[in-house]
C-alpha cells in the first residue's frame, strides 16, 4: 500500500481503507450525510496513512430544527461590534 491509501479509524467506516490523493481531509457520503476523516501523522502497519474520524455533517450545513445556521457562524464579539459595543 502507498501514501495515497487512507486507513479509516472510527466512525461508520472504521477499519476500512480508502484511496486518496494524499488530501488532508476525506469526506464520504453515507446515507445522505457527509462523514469526515482527517489525516494524522501515524502510519498504518500495512502502509498508508491513518485518518481519524472527525464527525458527521449535513451536506447543506445547518438545518432548521437541528441547529441554527446563523448562530453557528455568529460570535459574541461580532454581535457586540454590530451593536456598537465592545466585548
């Protein structure tokens, strides 16, 4: 195996391999959701690089009822500056 083989650790594809082009992030669509794996500095015993599970996200970002998309990108500092105050 080579450096373009990702060995996935954790998540729904734990223990499987995936061909990459050496990217730092691997995103796999599974049942309509995006599952993310991030490259680590560890090498797999059989060759290739270990990628650790980073979680699941909806393809379109935040969804009403699950999370508030506006709140996800807002920050207390940005809110204070918008109102003319300091934080």
